[in-house]
C-alpha cells in the first residue's frame, strides 16, 4: 500500500513538473516592460549614427549612445524586411553589462520565448568582441554548436556595422547599463 502511494505521489509530481514546463515554454522572463517599437526610434538611431560619424570626422573622437527602444525597433524592422516569420516580437534590453535579446519563436504550431544574453568587450586591437553568455528556448538551453554559430554571426554583423559607421576607428569601451549602450573610440 505504501509503495502504491509513493508511485502515485511521484506520478503527480512528474505531471506537475510537465505542466509547469509546458506553461513556462511560452512565458516571458524579460527584465522590464517591452521597449516600444517605432519608426521614430529607428530615425533617432540613424540621426545619432550620422552625428557620431560627423563628429569622428571633425574631432577624431566618438561617443555613441544607443537605447533599448532604438535597438528593439531596428531589430523588429529588420526582421519584418527579411520576411522571416520564425522570430516575432523582438525585445532588446541593455542591462547589467549585457545585451539581452528576447523573441517569440514559432515553428509548426509550437511557440516559445527565445532568449540570448550577450556581453560586448573591446579586444586589444580596438575591435568589438561579442560573446554569448547564455541562450535558451523557453526553459531549455540552446545546444552549444548553435550558440557558437549565433555568436559568430552576431559578432561579425556587429563589427561590420560599427566599421561601416565609423571606419578606421579604434573603439576604447562599450558600456552597457541602465537601458543604454555607450560606445567610445577615436580615429586610428
């Protein structure tokens, strides 16, 4: 009788664990309300980038500040342009030294929240260096091989974007805090 009770109890615990995992698969564990998506934020980002490019040509110095709404809007519009419907509702947070990217991933009637947390450093040559700290889909970690591919692609895209905006620039620091990413550097 005791054995039957233990088996029922274990079965109930497993069922509760399965239900909890299923419920959490679609949950969002974002650090704050989602940054708003707007064309105005993208236009502000473009103006900020143009001003930074002008300043580096004039003074040889650059300080660029980008906020969460600008990055979230940029990612949302780029996803929309690409026509890729795998990822929707992107959100980018700039907190505690990390870029945290969330999005809803939907494939074959299964959806969940993907999360990628990144840090950005500057290497000895003054180039940005992105590193994936963690990546998950719902409560499940993304396999390391996929994480490595994500890291490589994001690092190349980020570096290429900064190099196109500020060619011949040696970056000194990239600070991520309080909803902003501040990039400083000087002409080589």
